[in-house]
C-alpha cells in the first residue's frame, strides 16, 4: 500500500521526523533560488517601477514586453529547482528509492500515466466544445505559428516538470509523511488537499475570481487527485491528469486572469467560474467512473481505513502494468 511504504520510518518516528522538516526547508529554499532568474529579467525589462509592481501582481509578461514563451521557461525554473531539491533530499537525506514516493508497485506504471493524460485531454476538449457552443463570442482565435510552435514544445516537454514536482511533493512525499501521524487514510488526504489549495493562493485567479471560489476549485482538485492516489496506490494517474490539465491550459485555451498567460491557440475574453467549476466536477466524475471500471477499484472504504504500517511494503506487491 502506498502510505505504508514508510513503515520503517513509523517504527523509529523521532529519528526520521526531522528529515521531513529539513526536506521541506530545502524545497522552499530551492523554490526561492529558482525565482532569481525571473526576478533579474523582470528588473531588467520593466520600463519603470510601476510596471514592475504590476507584473509582480499579475505575472503577465506583456507588461514588461517579454516573450510569453521565455516567461514560461523562467516560471518552470521555479519548479525544476524545487524538484531537484526534493529528489536529492529523498535520495540522500531519507536514503530512500525515489520510486517509493511515486508508486507502491515494483515498477512505475507508465501506461497508466499516458492513459490518464490522453483521457483527461479528451474530456477537457469535450467540455471546451460545449462551452464554445454555448458562448462562442467569448473565444478569440489566437494562432501565431512563430509563437505557438515553440510554446507547444516547451509545454509538452517542460510543463510536466512543474506538475510532477507538485504531485511528488504533495501527494507523494507529504501524503506519506503526514500518514505517519495521521492514523487514518482520510487524514493525509484532506490535509494535503488543503495544502495543495494553499500553495495556489498567490495565483492571479484569486484576485480575478475571488478567494473562496478558487480555493474551492483548488482543494477539490487536490481531493480528486488524492482519492485517485489512494485508490490506485500510486501517483501515475494523477501525474497524467495534472500534466494534461496544465498543458491544455497552456497550449490550447487560456483566459484573462489565468496563471498561465501564453500564446495559446484560443483565448477566452471572460470566464464563467460557475460553469468552469461544475464542468470540472462533471469531468472528474466521468473520469473516476471510467478508471474505476478499468482498474477495478472496488473497496472505496479504504479511503477511511486505518493506516496499517505492519503490512508488507513494495516487495509484497506484484508489478501491475495494465
């Protein structure tokens, strides 16, 4: 079981708990260091202090006259540095195999990642078609080959760095760590979902659509991914979903006030947050039904079960690659 992979740490909790605090500190420091290139570029490109302050508030690279693709690369550096700090800490501070914060199985189930990726893309496109049919006037065609082609490859190849860091850190490392003191499986599920929402509190959508509206969305998204993690005993499906979600938002449809201000194929002039949230709930429900049937998730009560650290770890689980 995924949460039980840290059974050896549970047996000597005081000896291991400090490592979690140090690792979190290392990740925060790496995240701050990763922002230095963006801060330097923003300072050099901003025409005046007012523009610099406006850019810091909205993270819209057009304010400082910078190519949005370059801006996306600079933002990804935050998460690349953080991911490096996390992986180094897991490997050398905890002295664990990095795979243990990804899956409870003997091998990473790559087919699950790709299946989830493409299924979420299809559902996103279907929901977008409904939105377009209902409000075509809100969409502006924004295709510019010189900007779109680099954006496509940057997003496809590098945005998974950002999404993978969030999954490995929150629903991998922290979920297992909180499980050490959480007793029941729903405790790390709820706490990590709230943490996931809190980490997005500085996103520009908060100012655009309101704190409670967006926090409800982010926490719900965290719960959705966390439930899948616990039901499937691994991060493979959440990794696919999260990458597909952000790549779609970067490449295909963006909107004013969004965290990803890119030269996407389409841009929405305004966003109906109610339609966005309830549309997302429908997508999440359909996705859960499909994957639960495909991977035969039957025991939903395991989400509320006690964490049994006495159970065998990874070696006792057979590799599943379907």
